[in-house]
C-alpha cells in the first residue's frame, strides 16, 4: 500500500478538532499573534487528528512547536508517535500543490 493510499485510508478514521483562527495577517507595524492549543490524546485515539487553522491573507510565516512525552503503552498495544504535517485547501497528495 502506497503512502497516499495509507493516508486516505487512515483519514477515514480521523478526529477533527475545533479550528484556530486569527484576526488578520500582520503588517510591519503589528506584533506577531500567537495561539496556543493544548490537549491530550488518550490511548485508542484515532490515528490521524486534524487541527484546522484558518490562515488569513498577509501571513508571512507560521511556526509550530510542541512537546511530547512518549508514554509507555500497555503490553500488546502498538506504540505511538506524534508527527505534524501542514497542508492547504489544495489537498494532501504527496508532492502535490497542497
């Protein structure tokens, strides 16, 4: 199974969180605007979790950081990982326009 097919298959069982919005794009006279999202995904959560971010026109940079304490998992349970990906309204195809 290719990476794209794997992504599409997994996306069917994804969780989408509430979106994060910003008032407007910053110009040279405005300070940066920051949004902080905190949460916990317990064992058994969907493989893919989406956090929609509405990016207004004029935005020049997006910074993403996170902390992740990799907890131990019960015996017989697959381990977990935390990865971040960004895509736009054009989609998620690897190597595509999104």
